């Protein structure tokens, strides 16, 4: 498959942008080779600048739940953009999208739109600290919450320890109040609460961790977390930037029937445009300026184009059986791959929930936290990614990232993908 145009474009890009990209994982560093430059998308098909076509399972890292260039989104945006692109003033589109979300999400009463998931998380943590008048945060190893200074940390050894920044440029003072502990470890979770009594403002977690593998948690762990937060008067934040509106309209909160105090959203609610949001009860949200003392602002927050795209997308997601059909497609993909894996006895496993899936080179369903992932799995994944790419299937260029099935994927395309996985695994484990 010729990708010479992408290679030339990337060579030029490296002279213009750090690493030639505007987001690190796009650089293909973990899988090797040259990044693919996208030209256009239609449905489940992505076309690159060399006019190669791929069945896409990255889907812009999740938000394209309807597929590329969905007609309802394109039509709505084209009509709206002719009226202006940004006003820095309230618009009816904000009311309409807010009403649609709140009316169909029983865990929230008010919402505030921002421009990214990172911004949503940053604002939610500030809100939690403002409400509780406490400073410390608990997060979990393997959960990613955007490049927020206070959350860019790695867990210390032993028990819950104060973390060190995992990026240069973050002063120790910015992370000294952040504790990072292992996922799915109730004993360490309880001790973290006990040893920091009356000091914790909030706990933030991806209820469906999907940035360092798909680390599906036991419901008992999440229920215990909710209970401990209640006992210690700590706010629980569900980071649903990935899972929100993706595994169901009410996301992981509904899936696990656990009500968090604050939920952060992103990706899907923008229909492919930059957007994020955080939401809670009216009582908590009333602490935000202009009503309360917690300040947060943004010129492009509630941008009318993003709101219009989100309205078109989420209205479609509310159609009968939308999520049921999406999950059935994902199940078909997973079963098609795993049936072959079991026949061949390959050390490979495909995790999934809703329309999210993740592949890893382990023999069974044993990965619950980041430390469970074998280092050699990444090496195998680079071979898998290269084979799939060269055979017309685009996966996210990292073995730690998840894949997404969209409403646009057809059964024929999924069967093609299954067959390609079979060939790729034979190539990896049988030497071609």
C-alpha cells in the first residue's frame, strides 16, 4: 500500500510542529512507520492523502458514533454556519442541547459547556474544591483525565502516596495534593480515605477506564468508592469523556446504576467538533460563576456550530434500539475474532463494553489495572497495527488505546475486519 504522500507531508510537518503533530500519539512512535494523513471520511471509511481507504475503528478517538460525515450533522452544520461561526453570546443551540441532555440523563440537573474534555475535568476539580473547601484529590493509576496539571501524575510505590508530576513543566506544588492509587483495590482505597480524613475534596475516576487499556472494573469496587465518598463527605467525579453517550445515553453512571456528584463529558456531544462539558445537581452547579465563587469561562464555550452538531448527533442516539444495535455489532466483531483465537489457542484477548473494544496479547480476561498489562503486548501490537493498516483497517496507533464501532459500520465491513484479524494473528504467531 503506497503512502508516499503521507510520508512527504509528515516530513514537512516535522519542520513545522513538535514531532510533526499536534497531539503526541498521532506520531506513530509506539507502532512505527509514518502517520497516515487523513483526506476525508464517509461512514466507516477513512481515505488518506494517497487515496488509500481504511475501515476506521479510531473514529477520531471516539466522538464519531454515527460515522464520518453523517448527513444529519453535515446538513445541520451547513445551515448554522451560514449564520455565523461564533458570537461569544448565548444562543438557542445551547438551550436546545442542554435541554436534550438533561431531559434524558437522570443523574444531572444542570450542565456547563466548555471546549475540551481536559477543560471539563479541570473545571470539575476546581468546582469540587470550591464546594468542599478542601484541597486533596484521589485519582487512580491508569486513568487519564487530560493534561490537567494536578492530574498529570504517576502513582508512588506501596500504599497511596503523594505523586510526582509525570510531565516536565509541572511544579511539585501543583501535584502535592494529588494521591494516585491502584484501580480495583478496595483495601488501599479505604486506607487512602482514613489516612487523609477531612482533607479530600474529590475522587475522580474513569468508571470505564479506556485510556490505558480497557480496564473494566468490578461493580463492587465502584459501589465501595461511592459509599466511601458519602461517608467522608467527598465528591465523586465520573470522567465520562469517553464512556458518556457511548455505551448508552446515560453512560457508565446508568450502566453501573451509580450516581456520581459531578460528571465530565466530551467527544460524542460535539459530533466531531471541539467540545466538553461538566454537569451535576443544581445545588453544586450554583457554586459556579456568575452565581457562585468558582470561576470558569471560555469565549468558545457553547459554540453554536459545536452545539448544533451535538444536537443532531445526540438526537439520533436517542432513536429506539440505537445502542442495542451498536452493541450487537461490537459483539459480532469480538465473537468473530475470539472464536478463531480459541481455535488457534493464541495468547490474545479482546475486551469490550458497549461499542468500545480493546485488544491485548494476554491469554484471558485478567487485566483489571494498568500494571497487569504485559510489556511485550505493546511489541505484538505494533506488528498487529502494521498488518491491519496495510490491509485496509485503521486502528488507533497505540496498544493502550481502545477501538470504537460506529453506527455506520456495516456487517460486511465488520466481517472484513474479522477476517483481517485472523490473517494478522496467523502472521504474528506463525511467522506469516
